[in-house]
C-alpha cells in the first residue's frame, strides 16, 4: 500500500489566541507559507498587517461568535487556553468555572462551529500536563495514560478539552489531531522566559529551588509552529495522525535552571548560590493556595503545580510525531537559545536607554 500523501494546501486558516505567544508566531508562519489567515483575538491587539490577514474579535466561550468566525474556514488551529495553574479541593467555584468555560467549553464551541461550517481540519494545542501525574516519568509516549493526580485546574480541564478534540475526529467531514508541547519559549512575550527576565533584571533571582531541578522538555516556538502546520497537512482520511495526540519537543530535555543559565548569564548575572529544597516550598505554597481560596489571601507567587513540574522529572519523546507526520525540530536548541538571549538583551538595552523618571 502506498503511503497517504499529506495536503499541499490547508485552505483558509483560523487561529484562536492569535495575539498570544504561540498564536502570533503561528499566524506569521502561516502567512509566510502563503495562507490566508483569520486571526481571532480577545483584548490584546495583534500588531501585524498583511494582505492575507483578517483580524477579528471573539471569545471561545461565545458559541455563536465561534460559529460566525468559522464561516469559510478550512483549517482551525486552536491555541488559546486559560492557564489555571491553581487547584486543590479548596478551589473556588468561580475559578473552576472559568477554567472549564475556556478550556472545555471553548473546545466544545469550536468543534460545534467546525461541524456547522463544514471545516475540514482541527489542530488542538494541548499540553504535556495532561499526562503529568506528579511522579517521575522520563519516557512519556503514545501509551502514557492521562494524569489522575489533578494538581491544578489546568491539567484537569486540558484533559477534558483534549478528549473532546479527539472524539470529534471523523464527525461529519472533520478530522482532528492534538499536540502536547511543554515549556514553549523564544523571542517575544512568553511566560517562562519573561518571568526569568523579570526576576534577573529586578534583582529578585536570589536563590534557586531544588537546584538544578528535574529534567523536563522545552520547545522553541518556531519548532512548535512547524509541528502545527505539518500535523494539519497530514489530516487526510486514513492518515494515522487523525484522532491522535502527539508530544512535540526540541528533543533536548534539561533541568529548568540549566536551561535558563545562558539567559541569566547572558544578561550579566550569575546563577544564585543559595538553594532551598523544594518540599518545604511546596508545602508552604499548598497552604498559601488553600488560604487564597478560603479567606481571600492574594494568590501565591508560584502555584504548587509549578513547583512539582520544576522538581519532578517528566519528559516525552517526539518519535511518534516524526513517524506519523515527519516532525523534526527545524531550529537547534543552541540556536534557539542564542536567538532568545539576543532578544532579551535588546529588551534590556532599550529599558536602560530610557530617561530616568524625574
């Protein structure tokens, strides 16, 4: 039997979360390949103009609006998510509902819109967190089950959203697939490197937690964009990509502080010498999280889930993504970090060049 050929063209593409870090890079990547793109933003503007780009406002929680924006669309890339990293039994009903509305209801609304408008392909961006069970696992693959230890609402709701996306495969003319990245980074406004940059430049990075930390994956944003478009092109009837979830990484797992070392040192700072074990920090943050929900104490600086991810090794393989849709990183980890450090150096130089406040 001859192999099933991928698509040459994805038609008109819709990107949710288009003003976000991944979404904005994905929009640019699609435009660079000649596609017409409808970019869905919420409140943050997308600073981009292109003759093949249409920018519209909408929220995935709004079912009617999603049906409107999917009119005339061939391929949907769903990247928006509510990063609900807190959790536990004390989590408020409001916090829980907001997470479910965005990460579960949003997927459901988009799937219904795709079916109503005859969309052909749906690529859902999930997370390695759906399989992170707060225990060591450095061999995550296609057989790894969903997490059962729900340390935060993000994990819980991303599992349910992913299931909806996969279950929609084959309904009507719709074909779906899911990508599970971890540690998305690169130049621009991304949560992980922005936080490190802030802590370094404001003199807040005075200690490490559980140095050097556990092994976990990262993926440079251009590599993830490459994976998203490749996966979409393989959404053709009979292809193994249809109805399946894939881990995608840079294939270069590192502890967080070793991963961040080039950025910290590139900004002219040294790695802190003071280190504290993670278990007391985790216990303290769990109490803080409880009090936040029970008595209204302000939210903890870091979620217990983030400390677990920092301290517990969890890595995945991209071999299934390579096997089924030919994914390999297009940017090496060394080049990716070089580009990232250069961006943050330029950002710091611009800040220092500003006149001092009077």
